[in-house]
């Protein structure tokens, strides 16, 4: 494992999951925070950047924004429209 990188599992929901065609992926990156991960995902999936920007983030089952740790599970939860 490279120094200064971490691996997290990212879970996708709703429109993001539909567009990507997958429920999750494991990402290794050099960032340290949920915002660093958000930026990475917006760059990796530019067509989804607007929805990623406004999505809620949950880490290990709780809404959270801040530092991440190796092995965290991060959920990207887009806004849900109801009717």
C-alpha cells in the first residue's frame, strides 16, 4: 500500500447508481476528507458532477462530512424527489 493513500468503499444510490450501473466500488486515493473524495468522484464521473455536488454523504452508516479513515464505507446519497 502506498504511503499517504487510503482505501474506502463507496456506495452509490438512486440516480448515481442507475447512471454508473453499479452499487459500489472500492477507491484508493490520496485525499483525507469526504470533500476530497467528493472532488475525486466529480472528476472521475464529470457527467454526474452536479448531482454528486448536492448529494449527502454518510460514513459508516451516519451522515457525516470530515476526515476519513482507511476502510471507511462512504455512501453517496442524491436528493430524492417525491410526489
